[in-house]
C-alpha cells in the first residue's frame, strides 16, 4: 500500500510538466500561423499603383500688396424722401405715374375728385359773397347816416347863428327900451336851446362815427376771415392735382385709379435717389482708425463703387451688447441705380501689407481645405502645409509655407489629396 502511494505522488509532477509543454506548443503554432498569413499577404498582395497627375494647372507664387480693410454693412438712404398725402377725402380720378418711375419736380402725379371739398368750396364762396355784401351795405348805411348828421349839424349851426343874432338885436332894443324884458329872455332861451341842440347833434355824430368804425372793423374782419377760409380751401382744392415736390423716384405707390382715399391718407412716397448716402455702424474699437474724407469701397452683389466717409457720430451706442459708432458715406461719383434701403458692404482701408506672397484664387482652396497645397519640384508634387492671410475675390495672401517663385498646383486636389506626393506629367500641365 505504501508503494502504491509513493508511486502516485511521484507521477503527479510529470503530468504538470506535460501540460506546460502542450501550452507552449499551442502558442507557437498560433504565432507561426499568423506569421505565415502575414507573409503570404505581404508577398502575394498586389502593390499599390503609383498615382500620376496628367492634367493640371499651376502657377508661380508672386508678390503683391494687400489692403487691410475694416468691413461693415450699410444701408442705402436717400438724401431726401417724403410721403405725399391726400389733401381731402375723395376718389383718385386720374393716375399718371407708376411705381418706380422717375419724375421731375412739378410733374402732375395724380388727380383726386372730392365731393366734400367741392361742397365746402361752394359754401366758402357763398359766405365770402355774403360778407362782402354786408360790408357794402354797412358802408352805404354809414355814408347815408354821416351825410344826414352833417346836414343836421349844419342846420343847427345856422339856427344857432340866427338865434345869436336875434339875441344881440333884442339886447340892443331892450337897452333903448324898444322891447320888454320878456322878449329878451325869450331870445336868450332860444339861443341857448339852439346851442344845446348843436352840441347834442355833434355828440351824436361823434358817437355814430365810433359805432361806424367798430362795425366797419368787424365787417372787414369777417370778409378777411372768409377770404382766408376760401383761400385755404382753394389751396386744398388745387392740391387735389398732386404734383411732385422734388425730382426723384416713386419708391412706393399706395393706390390705384378709382380708389377711395381718406383725408391725409398716404398716396405715394418719392425719394431723391441721386447720390444717396450710406448709413452703417463700425465697432467702437476701430473707429479711431477712420477719419472724415477717408476713402472707402462700397460693394453690391454686382458692382463696386468708390466712396468717402462724410460723418462719424460723436458717441457710441450699444447694439446687442456691442458698442458701435454710426458712420455715413457718400459716393465719389453720381449714382442713381441703387434702390433705397438696399444693403451694401463697405470696405475702408486702414493699412496695407506690401509685397506679400500670394496665389490667385482657385479650386485648390476648397479641395485643400485651406490647409495645404501641392508644390511642384523635380517632376513630383509634394504636399505642403500652408497658412493663408487675407482672401480676396481674386488673390490669396500667403502668410506661411510658401515663398515667391514656388510653383503650386491650382487645380482641384480631390483625386489625390490623400497622397503625400504624386508624380506629375509636366506635358499635361498648363501654367496660369
């Protein structure tokens, strides 16, 4: 029994050694199979074909100046613009212009028929006629009364003179004892009554004159008031024939022929489109780089114009949390084709980089993701990282990666952009 136990104990290490040998054999087998597979792929797989660029365009890196611009947006604003309003309620009887039409000052634009205004005009004429008739009647009555007063006064003066003369005669006769005292007293009373009568008539005449002056003044004021009322209505009535107050363009036409319009309703808007101004904003941190009469370039989608800065606001205002300063510009030459309230881009040159390396714009920009170009050297095109500066409509500034004189492919890189270098067939290249 002891021999059997010893035998089992002695055989256990042999079994463990055998298991380790099998594990090492399995690992070796796996590594060998992997190596054989990789070797087979490496030696038997077809090699990648070399890319050859047969058709392309290229150019030489040159030198040019690049302007340092401050850019902002602006709005075309007419020098003057005004809305024409209906002088009275009515109907547009005639319309002689169209939206967008250019007109000269004084041009008849439309005509309004207003029944209400015609009624008021006729009534004003009648009131004025009545006031003038009342004035003429007053003048006639006053003249008649003045003549009567003057005749009465003249008659009273004659009576007083006669009474005074009779009194003097009676006094003389009384002194000679020719008449009784009672006759002298009667003569005195008659003379005194004649004098009182004359004084009364004179006072009545003076009072009459004062009344006449007041009545005449009121009558004249009434006539003047009615004349002014008629003149105002006449001006309004004449305004029914609407004329252009300025030379300009009809930028908004609000009505058509036969349309009803209310009093003071907007009929149309006319703008002076010749030499408009451009109104824009610049960030306050760059405004000190700009001054009055500073040259600028004003751009639309299809054209470019020269301009100058004519106004810089004295203070900044907050727009969306950003302090900006309002500026105005004018065109250097007459411009009439731009629409009011349309947007433009304004470039104001504040500096210039001289003789900077550059390339013309081309397909390489987008296909190279503005990160790299392919440079031609000894029959190959080498991929070269590059850093651009200002990118204009025709030229691209090179800040780093290229030097003047380098030859750069400017056609698209889409077919070979994943290559670090490609062979080129220079016979298929076209130099720009």
